[in-house]
C-alpha cells in the first residue's frame, strides 16, 4: 500500500468519524430539547392541576366573605379572612393565574365565558354579561375554567 493510499484512507476515516460525531451531537441536542419540552409540559400540567384543585376552596372562601353578617363585619377575625383571600389572589397571580373579566356590562365572549342563563326577552344587538355566577380563571393566557355568567342583550 502506498503512502498516498494510507493518507486517503485516514482522511476517509477522519471524515467518517467527524460525520458520526456531528450526527451524535445533533441527536443529543434534539434529545435535550425534547426533554426540556416534556419537563415544561409536566410543570405546566402540574400547575394547572394544583390550581384547579385550589379554585373550589377560593370560591367557598369568597362566598363566605360575601355573606358575612353585618354585626360581625368589623371583627378582626373577619378582616383576617378578607386578607387571606387577597393573599391567595396575589399568590395565584405570581403563578400566572388571572381572573377572567366577567363584570356586569362586559361583552360576552364564548371563549372565556359559559352562558348558564340567557335573558331571551332582552332586546339589543350586543350580548353582555348581566352577572357572574362563578368566576373563571386563566393560567398563562390559557383558560382553565370558564366564567359562568348570566347573559342579556343591550
């Protein structure tokens, strides 16, 4: 075997190994990106599930606050419960959870609101929210619970 053929075989082997290394690096980078996407997906699913478990508790605390008897409304314990709901809202906001706007007069949006009652006799062109029956929530700009609302026309 001549010296030139030996060099050519070495160059071929180097090129082959270089190509293998490049494929291996690309495969590893694809694996790393896929693992990161799966990890992010699992984190988001966990946050959504935990939030959905917590929402009924928040609903019950808000209902209790809405029905505080007038004679004890100034009691420090009652005010502490009011502070608790504010703290829960702040914590949820830090996790990317926000309440859907379902105030009276807001425009009805079927992507965000679930019409539980509809005033058939009302006249008008625009469907608007008459009242909120249950608040809705979004997690990072994705609806996790639609707001239940009563709808009318104006």
